[in-house]
């Protein structure tokens, strides 16, 4: 990758000398040089070439000297590293330059072999800084897309070896779906639709996290969440009731002057599931999730729940009836289930 270097010096012959000494690197596109005669011109050159990787600067220059330039560079571009190349190589100037942010200090007359080694060292350091910054940004973005529990799993030493392994777990699964949102999507502008669904997702996610669950995935206008550990079913229900009550309080004004009162339908099921990475290692596309009949039933329950309802099967009701107020809904036929399922609505 080509490195771009800004040379700041008022000596007229230096530009030609630089081009001669580094002609092979310039020809092979290893280096690209930009030149300025003083600190003010250097700042203008940086505004025109924001992709400059490093600066080679003299100290004694008109209008703005190299030491002042160091301060300005630190204020405008903290990642940009500078090497001072000056005939004034006394200890005071060296200390002042280093204190103002110089990466290194070379004295004139220039030893070009020493200069090249210093440039390589500086550019390598800059590259490492950029890679680190990129990794931090990517990690921050990753945290927006991947649940914290998955990230924690990814840091384990066994992560690479266990990509396609799975385990049986006891837990609760919750499916939450925004009722009637498809119709809203057909009427409203896309940016308005995205803002609305993100608003509702934010409510769901906050309540899921507050109850110790994790978001498994977003599916259109629906969310799948998983709860594990002690009292996982109770926490799943507490989360669902909080989401329902919160979203019940919203009223949206639509572009056609009509009002939209959002409701969420929620299905919950609890039991043994398979947890692991589902997908193709060859394609490098994996989904860390849970699967099994418990998950399928939870999704089917959500699909038959009415707006504002939180429904559970009788097996979950037996575990919840002493702690939550529930109402019998009756037997329903769920897709791909041979026998009817007795379901209850959790009221509060």
C-alpha cells in the first residue's frame, strides 16, 4: 500500500533531492511525497491531502516553524506522526520537539539510509495505530449487531474448535411481533418506518436485557429473545408484560392524519432446546441461536396471539400460575402440531 508523506522544508534543493533519493520507491508506488515550504503551507497541504500518513519537517522556517507545526498537527490530526529533520539538533530542541509530539528526531546533513529506516519505522507505527482504531470501530459496530453473550462466547479459547458444536439447554423463548405494522409500512415513507420500528425494538431490547435475556435475532418487525438460568420463565414473562405495557402507551401520528396505536403480540414457551452455531462453516455464515420444538411452539403461539396478548402453553402455565394472573384462552391448533395445545393469556 502506498504511503503518503508530507515534507515541510524551506530549502529549495531538498524537494529535488528527496525525489532523487527515493525515485525507485516513487516509481514502484511505495511512497508519494507532498511538499510545503513552511508550517502554514503544510496545514493547507494536509487539508488538501487528508490521507497523509506522516510528516517530515524542519524546525527553522518562515511564517510558521516546525515546533509550532507540531502543536497544530497534534490538535488537528492525532494519528498523524511527525519526524523532525533539522540542523538544530541540540538537546533543547530535541526535548521540545519530543514534548510537542514528534515521533523521532534526525539531524542534518541528512543520512538518507537512516532517514529511510526512520520513515519505515514511523509508517509501521502509524499503520498499527490505524489497524487498532479500525478494530475498535468494528468492535463497536459488532456490539450493535451481536448480543453481548455471543461476543463473550467468541472470546473463549474453545471458540474456533466449537463453531459447529451444540449443547442442550433449559430456557425460555419469547417471540414479540408488532401487530399491523406491515400495513403501516405500505403507507409511510421508508425512513419513518425505520424510525418507528427502531423505537419499538429499543423498548423490547431494554426490557430483555433488564431481565437478563439476550436478543437472538430481529426478524422484520419481530424479535426473538432467549432466557437462561434461574427463573428463566418468570423473567421472560416479566419482560414480555413490561414490553406490552410500554408499547400500549404509544400513539403515532401518520402521514394520512390517522392515528396508529401500536400493539405487540407475544408468544412464550419454555423447556429444553439445542443451542449452538447453525449454518455453514464453508460459507462462513453462522447464526448463534437456539432451535427445537420449544422454539417452534413459541413462534406458533405468537402467530395466534391477538394484539396486546401474551400467551403461554399449559406446561408453562403450571409453572407460572402462582406468581402471575392468567386467563384460559382454550385449545388451539398450531401449525405442524398434530394435537391441539391448551393456551393461557398472562394478564399481569
